[in-house]
C-alpha cells in the first residue's frame, strides 16, 4: 500500500500544476489588460481564456496519447508542456505570444485530467480508490492555494511582478517532470497492449498476492468478448448511461461558476468593495478554505460515498450562491461577499471538487476509460473556457448579481441529478462496475440494481 500511495501521489502532482496554472493568471489579470491596452472581450476571450482553450484541446485529444503511449509517458509529456508554458509566458512581450504559451499549459491541464485519474484508478484497490484518485483534486487545490499565496507575496516585486507570478511555476513543473519517471506503468494498460510479463512485474509490486491470470480474466482478455470490443467507442447505444453521467457531472461542475470565480477572484472581491491588497489576501483565504474542505472530501469519499458528498455540495452551492447574488443586488459591501464565497468554495471542495475526477474515472469500462474520460473532461473544459471568458463582459453588462443567481439556479438542477440519476460507485472494482452497474442503461440511480443486471443493453 505504501508503494501505491507513493505512485498515486506522484501521478497526482500533475493536479498541483493544473491548480497553480489555472489560478496564477488571476494575479496578473488587471495588470496585463493595462499594459497591453486590450478590450474586455479580447482580454477575457484571448489573454485570460487561451489556457482554457488549450485545456479543451488537451482534453479532447488527451485520450489518444494516454491510450497509445501509456499513462506514464503521457504524464511525462504533461510536465514538459507545463515547464515550457511557464517559461514562455513569463518572457512574453505581447498578448498573442503570451496566449500561445498559456495555450501550451492548457494542453497539459486537459491531458492531465485524463492520464492522472486513469493511472491512479487502475493501480488502486477498490476500497481505497476514491481517496487515492481524489489526491489529484487535493493537489489541484493545493496548487490553487500556493498560486494565490505566491501572487500575494510577489505583488510588490516591481513593474514586472506579473512575470514572476507566472514564471515561478517553472520550478514545480521541472520537479514533477523528473519524479514522474520513477513510477511504473499501469498494469491494466500493459495488459491491454499484451505486455503480460511487464504487467505481471508491476502487479506483483502492487500486491504480491495478486495473480496476473485473475486480472486478465476480470478484464476478459484472450476471450472472444475482447475481440468483439476492439472496435467499440463510447458513443455506442449500450454506453449511453455512463456517457450521460460524465456529461452531466461535468456540465454542472462548470455551471456552479467555480472556474469563473477562480480566474477572477481578485476582480470579484474588488467589485464587492475590497481594495486590491485585501482582494488578493481574501483570495489566499479562498485557497486555504478549498484545501481544508478538500481534505474532508478525500477522507469521506470512501466512507460516505460519492452521492452523499454531492448532496452536501449541492445544498451548500445553492445557499452560498444565493447569498452572493443577494449581496450584489442589495449592495452589501465589506467582508460579507468573501464569507459567502468561502462557503461556496467549501461546498465545491467537499462535493464536486472531490467527486468529479474520481467518478468519471470509474464509470467507463477498461478498454474505453481514456476515451470516456476524454469526453467528460472535454465537456468540462469547453464550458470552463466559455464561461470565464464571458465574465468581464457579463459583469459590465448584466451585473454580478444576475450572474451568480444563474449559477444558483443551475445548482438546483444538479441536486435533482444527484437525487434521481447519479449512482453510487464506492467499494466496487472497476470490473465490477462495468459488469454489474453500467451495463444496464435503465439504472435509476439507486444502488439496489447492482445485483439485478440482466445483461441487456437497451
């Protein structure tokens, strides 16, 4: 178990770079718009959102190298992309060059949302899979906290403080790229490529009692069923249920407004009447809140299950976003908005934040896992690119109160999704989920159907 934990943490460090890269731009937001004299639309959709468009591309196509090269090699290339992005963005002399290097970092983020959760889910025992995969999310929020703190500490680093804010990510990116060489490849991926001897060696390191023949049997390798599945895609009718689950959980994740908020936290606090320094400091508080409640989520996900955490998060979203919207409509100034947003972040961290990457990594069969994650991840990131890019324009037109009210209403729909559609996945092996839960497209979201699969796809 110690080796599995070490390898899981190493792979999950891709999440640290994800979180750092996503939020570090917030400290440079207004400064970049001032020095390059860009309009709200250009600034929001190109300068700020280009990393997100890179993430979309990385998410859409990240399943290809994850399947073809393997989980490990893909994670190594992700580190290289983050390193190049950090250095290039820090030395950029104009908005287009800056946007190009931010796009490279986005490619790394998108691919990491596929390769890292897939790798960890495939080496983790069923009883610990939730907390081990959610280490990826923990590293995301740790990266977010460190980025907020780094931005605050570097705010007075001179005229080019923004270059230091963005370029400092080169150090963790270099460290990650080196240490990811130390992890083994996923035994399930090795078996899918008929590299049985290598898979056996890795499996013996994971669990000396495990037999490669048992895993091959669970994966139906060497059977006619394996041959039948070679040409399958996630868009076949029999996989419509997991496809729908991945789409909806990703859609609701972004319609909570989480990425819009993380990108523009200092701007949102400034809109609420806080000064620049107080806004940056409040952003650090957001990072700390996110980290603490993500730890709760990591601890509870294999105890309470995925659905219970989503219930807690959904209710917290509705309350906190409703209060934030009211604060802007009623022109409450001071610390009310930061407090409400701390509640919002806590709700996200213990709910969607802890669950999304675990859940998407579980719900597709082995031979389609990377493709299924690419679909869920790309849905997530298309919306994550569109919604934040519209924030400066929406704030200046319809106002922040209306924006947060829309997010609150969407979270009511998320709660209905959790109640009526979302199944529980805790405690089952990946093969058990494939065989007993997701094969039947008529699952009603309750765990009672787990033993009643009739084997028919409808």
